[in-house]
């Protein structure tokens, strides 16, 4: 999310520190993925090749264990991560990152036919205009084709513009497909604790992915172009650090309710927990 948009929300709702806001996300109540999906297909929208594993690797692995059907749609082509490389020009890098994604989801138990690639330009996914609307329509068509009743997408408080764009496409798709929309943080975990965010009480849920942490890590590491010096001729190329991986790969994953259908699920879940106590 852009700073001015975050500021506008802070004015509207009052400000709080990112450390407080993220602590509220980490306190979201735990839910069973079976209760969330209820036997209906789901769609994971990943801004880049690797976000499907960083944000939802445990969810995908748990869905595979339960026999639930999850599809992944990767929004951008990933070709911007090493724009200075001569050995991995954009077309080769696109192919490499697509292959890494298929290897990663295989580790998580997902067959390759459940992965789609929109192929938008890495770092330049449009947030407005005809191209942005077309991306939303593409995701809506995919959601309808697979009968998805739940969509998971990147949080718009992530700092990368492609993550914000993917969130917008998924929100548009959820409206058309009448699906519940939940978002997952990736880069928001890296926000300075003193960054101002709106003073909101997030609804949503968490899932225990403890049994799948090793598979999630293995899936992330299948994205070798992003986690190793595989592409050595671009000194400015992107590589996930050990500290970033430690922050993103934890025994829980968190999902924030973004539309009315998702908030209704979160409210029912909270009511059930209160009744059980």
C-alpha cells in the first residue's frame, strides 16, 4: 500500500504502530482448514513466483493432506528479479521461475495442472486502467471455472506494488465470483515496528502448519533463483535473506478477512470459540 493511502486510512480510523497491528494479526484465532474450505475449491493468488510458498505453503500442503482442492494463479512473470543478468535474460528467467513454481507446488502436494500463470510484467503489474480490469476478469473467470468459493491473496499492506495490484485483482474477482476473500502478509512482516498503520481490529483466522513447516521451507528453496547465488552475474539481483526466510517461515500462517463473506466466517468462528469457552 502506498504511503498516502495508508495515511488516509490512519486519518479515518486513527493510527497505531505496525508492531501493534501485526501483533493483532498474529493473535487471529486458529481454525481448521477443513472448516474454512468446507470441501469447496479455493484459489491462491500469488503476486510473484514464490509468494504461493512464502504466504500459503502450509495452507497448500494442508489442503493436499485433507484432499481439498486448491489452485494457484501467479500474477507476474518474475522476470524483474535479475534485470541486470546477461546469462538470464527476461525470457529465460520467465521460464526458469515458472519451472521453479511447478517444482515448489509439487513439494507441497499440488499437481502442475492446478497452476496458472497470468504473465504480467514483474514490478509493473498495473493497479488501474484496462489492463488491471482485464487481470481481475481473468482471475474471476478462473475462479468460476474451478468453482472456487474462497480466494487467498496478498495483503495490501505489503510494501511491494505488485502485491497491492494482486490484491486488487483478487478483490475484483471475489466480487464477480461471489467468493470469500482473505489476504496473507508477506512483506508486511518486514515493516518497521514504528510504521503507522490504521487502528483496525483485524478479522480472520490462522492455521497451524507445524507439520508442514519442513515442506514449506523445501518449497521456498525450490525457488533457487530467489534463495541462492544461482544467477551470479547481477550484483543487484534479488535474493531472500536468511533473516527474511526466518520471518516468513513459521509454524503458523495468517489470513485476514477482506470482504463481507470472509468476515461472516470469521465472526461465526469467533462466536463458536466464545461458546466453547
